[in-house]
């Protein structure tokens, strides 16, 4: 098993650079997506921009597909959008936990996350306007193994991840979503 790890020196250098030049903290991710039949969508990564400078090496580097389970009218040939939301949160929790552990000189042997989310189709299908169409609750159970941290220190990592995870913040707080027809 590979241990979760962030190079503490590289992390400190990044923190110092962003502290000195806050505009370096401005990052824009992009994704290009198209339908590929039924409810399936295929996306590929676009250019990443940091401080307005594009990194085109990520364009098309990764491909993702979504579909829905058969019980939700899909063909079950790919991960569902709800599962991608949970994966995005799991990935961000992993990064945030590893970075915060490195800052605290906590060694992590493993990070294990179990996630679940609840969606009420009455909202999605427009059957009840009082029911939100999105996720009503998202639960994350975290298991951390560390040779040099006690339970209190691990709990502090959980508190830090809830405070500093960009994806958790995106899910937990309103975000302006601008949708336009080209």
C-alpha cells in the first residue's frame, strides 16, 4: 500500500510563494464534455490556468465518463454523476488531509474514506417542488492510520479538512453557477 504523502518542503515553498504573490493562488480548472448516447457523457480535462497562465499539457490528458444505473434509466456503463461528486470530495479530502498532516509533521500510513449520499428523485423529477433535486445529505466516514499521532491530533486533521477542503466548501456553500447556451 502506498502511503499518503505531500513533500513538506514543496508544500512550504508553495505556501510561501502564494503568501508572497497571492495571485498565484488563483487557479482555473476546465473540462470539455459531450453526450455519447443515452444518459452517458464523456469529458476530458482542459487547460489548467494559474494566475492567468495556461498549462495546456493537461488538455485531453484524462477522460471521464458518466452514466446512471439501470434503475435510474441509464445503461450502467460508467460512474454516476453522484458518485463523481463523492469521488471529487474523497480526492480533495485525501489531498487536504495529507497537506495538513505534513504541516503538522504527522505521518499517515493510510487514509480510508467511506462516502454515501442521498438524493430524492421527487425533486429531480419535478414531482414535489418542496424537495431539493440535489443531494440532501452526504456522509463521510474517515479512518486514519498514523504511527505518530494520537486520536486528538487525528480529530484536529478532520476539523482542518472540513474547514480547508475546496470541494467540501463547494458542496457545503452556495456557488455561482453560470450556464449559457452557445
